[in-house]
């Protein structure tokens, strides 16, 4: 089996089963008929850019890099739904109002989540200033946040 076939097999196995360790991955590959050693599995994990994400049962398991991106976007949505009260766009900026003391946790969640259309945040006590990453505008970003807030209210 060549490297490309092995990588495809690994990605398929990750979709089918939660795999938490290199040993589990090597065993799953072996069970699927692929003879590999741990060092090859380690290299494949690096080459594929696999990340650890939390599974439904709370375990950290391997996943393709796009799974982590989806998890980060979900975390940002949860933070907006939890702490944002109102949004107001202005040019390439958005002012997000929060309850007193919740601006910093919201800004931190946004920063950690690396939202693709947010270049950065500045937090006060009850407001967060978001800077939209071009070509997005503040109005685009505010509309997205309002949609999240409306979903949280439902």
C-alpha cells in the first residue's frame, strides 16, 4: 500500500470509529489489512494534519483538521448566544454589547476560535469591538451575529 492509499484509509477509519491514540490507529489499520508500524502512523498523523477533538462521549479523538475548524466556529456561536446582547455595525467594525463583565470572556472565545471574518477584538467591561477582515464589512459580520442571536433565542 502506498502513502496516498494509507492516508485515505486513515481518514476513512476516523469517520467510522473514534480513535484516540496512535496505537489504536495502528491497530485499526492492521485490522483493515494494512501492515504499518507506529513510526509510520506518527508520520501520517503529522502529514495529514490530524487534530484532537472532543467526541460525544468526552474523549479526545483524532479528526481531520477541518473538524477542529468546525468545533471552533461552534464555540464562537455558543459564546455569542451566551453573552452578546446587541450588535451595531460601523464601517468595518462591529460593537457587541454584553452584560457587565462578560466582554472579556466573549472576546477571548472569539480570539481562540479564530473566526475567518474577524481580524481581532478589543474588550471593555460590557462591549467588544470586532474588526472585520476584508472583504467582509461590519454590516456583514453584524448580520451573521444577529442570526446566531436569533437562533439562541428560539
